[in-house]
C-alpha cells in the first residue's frame, strides 16, 4: 500500500473529518465525501481517490480496527488501519500511543471471531443470525470486500460490442459476467467513467449486475403499461424502457420529487421516451391509478443488508428498531400500492435485503390478507452465490 507514504496531513485531516461524520454522526458515506470534496477544492483526483479509499476501508472495518487499537479516536482508527496494512506511521502527534506490535497481536485474535473480523455490530449480528442462521457469516464474508463497478449497456442507443470496443481502445480492464442478455460489463479497475463519452451520451448506466436482474424478472412487454412505484432516481425504470424498446408506457412514481427530477435528466440522456414521472404527493395519486398497471414494480425501502459491499456504512444503522419501522413501511406500501395492478396483472416485490423478515415473511403476510393475489414464484440473489449484490424478488398475480 505504497500510497500511504503520500498521506499528507491535509489529506489525513479530511479523512478524519469524514470518519467523524459517518461513524459518530451516522451520515451517509457518499454524501459526506461529496460535501468534504466540495469544501476542499484543492484536492486533486488522486487525492480524492485516496481519501475515499481510506474512508470506505476504515468504515468497512471499523469494529475490527476499534478492537485492535482500543480507542474511539478517528485519528487512531486511521493510524491503526495503516499499521494493520503493514505500513509504518508518520511521526504525528495524532498517532501517539499506537503500538504496531500490540495491534497486530490483537488482529490475530480478532480473526478468530467472525463478528469482529467482518465488523458486524451486535444488533445487526443478532438480526442476521436470527434470519439466516449458519448462512449469515457466509454472506457477511462475501460482502466484506469493495464492490466493483458494473455497467449496463443501454440497448436503446448501442450494443455491448461497441462499448467493449471503447473500453479496449482506452485500455480499461473489464470482464463479462455470465449474462444471456449481453448487457452487463464488469469494470476491473478503479476508474471514474462518469465523465467519459459513453456515460455522458447515455450509452451506459452504472448498475450492479444483481440490480439488472430485476427488470428481466418483471418481464415487461412492449406496449404494456408499467408502473414503477418506488422509482427513486430511475435505474430500473431506464432498464425497463430498454427491454420494452421504447414501446408502451412507464409511469415512475416516488414520494421524493427531487429523485424524479434526476430521473427525468437520466431518461433524456438515455433516450427513454416512454417514461413519465409523477410525484406521490398523497394517497390520491395512488387511488387514481387503481387497476391501471399491467405490471407493478415495488422496489421498497429496506435495510440494504444485501448491498453492504458498496454501502458499508449502512451496517451501523441497521438496528431492531430500524428493521421494525421498515417492515411496517413495507407492509403499508405493498397493501396500498398493490391496488394499482389490474386484474390479471403482475406485481413484483423487490428488496436489496437478505433478511427473511423483509422478504418471504412480507409476502406471506400480504397473501394472507389479500386473497385477490396469488403467488407465482420468488428468488433470492445471494452475494455469496451470485457474486454481486443481494436481492430478493417475488412475483404475484392479481386474479381475474
């Protein structure tokens, strides 16, 4: 980890500030980094990459590091991580009291305890064991490394072969996941493609391979009316539009109107002309759409326990109380929004969670109280087996 020798104090200051906001104030890591990069405009792209790398590594391993250093200091967390990576520390007062020998000795002991080795908070650990039993640590191990960037080729504008050609011409390392649809490309190096031609022209979207499976599972057909009722910034709606070849209608709904503004811009860039956005200002919006959808996608708010690889800071926000609140919210959404499905239509319920409480249990509860729907099938995408993010998908049909 030779970059450590270039760890100048201004960079370390930014890292320590970010760690305080993420770990002590429980702010989302991506937003914290974005804010601090704007506050420190003199940081170059290489410096920003170093800051982000250190921050995500330390957040991902926070419990392990704290165990090894025996301190709550974020400066000590930075220093401890440097020592755990086998490097020596700069002679700074902020790192005073850190002993390399004792830290490495503690690390050897920590590795015998899976919850410490993978930095799993106590409440999250209890939830995971209760939900998944022996499978829990297998999933935590698989999500303990950083996520790779995955591209989805926008087939409305280009082909995977054309994107492969661009990547080869620009010496960007990539591989092709086992993908019968010929849309996914796995980028095998750290690189910012958001300023590249292929992204700016809407030829690709950044979307994990597991997330790409959702639109295919929905199985939208050209000419149908699709409602994406928790659309957010629209990654799945954009994919659905490509599958439908811009024929039909997609109504993208969300309770956060600013996310729909982002979707509008993305849709223009992607040439996804069949997408219409609508803000869920109140339940009247849902009531007006009763029995309208050929297919309804409900990608509901969840713990995000399946995407800890890319959002490691979420580990520290998952508590029993938070899970209970989400389960109640999920039940409200599926019970209320399901009325938009027309007789004979299909409802697909999705989470990026691996917890049974948010998945199979929710579908069972819904079917018990909604006799007008029947179960078709469901599917778990396990990080340990699929190799990407964790998702759950269930397909229901409204009876005629």
